[in-house]
C-alpha cells in the first residue's frame, strides 16, 4: 500500500485475492493488482520485461498498471509489481476451444521474441533436487520418493530424445493462470517461462484443450502430462510449500502417477 501511495495511486485498502507461495492483492480504490514475493529467488524483472514484450505483440496476457512506471519495487525483503486489475468475466468453465486458441496465440507471439529463458529440463532438475533432498521433503515416503525420482528422470530424457520443435513457453498455463475477462482470456504469472515443446505447456491445461490445439504430438503430450504431474506433486511435498491442501493433493497425485504409468505400460515407467 505504501509503495502504491508513493506513486500517487490512492490506496485505502488491500484485499487478498490469493495467498500461497506469492501474495496477490487488489488495492482500492485505485483498483490495481499487486503481486508480492520474497526478494530471494525471484524473477520479477524477467516477468515485467516479458509482459511488456508480449503485450506489445498483441498476445493475450495481463498487462502492467499503465499509470505508473513498469518496474519492480523492492522493500523490506520483498519485491512488488503492479498490474492492471481485470474484472472477472463469466464464472462458467472456459470452453476448451477458446482456451486452445488463446494458448496458440500466446505461443505465436512467444516465437517472435528473442529472450533468454531456462529449458524445461532445468525446471525438471529443480524437482529432482527437491526429491533427493530429504531435509526439504521429510514426509515423502521412500517408495514415493523413488517413484518421483524415476518418473522425472525417465520422462525428461524420453521427451528430450524425441528431438521435436521447441520454443519459448508460458511454463505453467494451467487454469489458475488464465483469467476469463470481459475482453477474453488472458494469461498471467509469466515467471515460469521456459523453452521446450508446446506439449509441455498443453500438459498443464485440461485434457480437452489438447484436442483443439493444432499439430499436437499426442505421444509427447501424454509423456508431458505425467512429467508435469510428477513435478507439481514434488512441489507439494516441499516442507516450505504453502499451497492450501497441498499435502492432500500431493497424496492424490502420487496415486494418479502410478495409475498413469500402469496404463501407459512399462516403456513410460522406465
């Protein structure tokens, strides 16, 4: 609130919209969205720069607050970025065809940008290090730890060995990072951008979305879905994870991974 006030925005109240590993607030009455994160291990400047490039290219992404300079603010060990607040549109589920179209347009814009970004396998390696660190994942049972380690290693290698086309990706375009606004679908949370096959992005979206996205390699998508499930399951067992109901989700997702590997046969399992 003090940062926004110092920028001549009128702020009397801050409403928490989302509180997990990051804090998202709606500042009123100026109606600005503020994203707050610990300064350590953050990539806020990357996200700001990427949002500017993508919005300039007409991509369906949320834009920064236009009344202030597009920059990262740092105070008391936290970084704050200020974004346009969008009134949510229909509360009903997003049609898969619309979701696929928006993601395809985002990918088209991303292909035009020349920005450095980690490879998707770098993000897989982050999950692998977490699985291997018993101090950070103390409640993960040995059998589950082995399952996650094997799945992350085998599927990351299998997808990489396919040698398909790769490009800049959103990284986590799941429904929680898609806003259904009055002006259409907009993607948020660009800090997870990485390079890889488009199927890696589609693996985060509902299954029906992949049926409407042109040119998808269904074998790669199936492998990416299991890989992504193993990654997000790993995050839930991090002792510092703050996602509501995270541990319950982690347990449910372990069962889903086993079912998917059993269904797809021993080749996928390793």
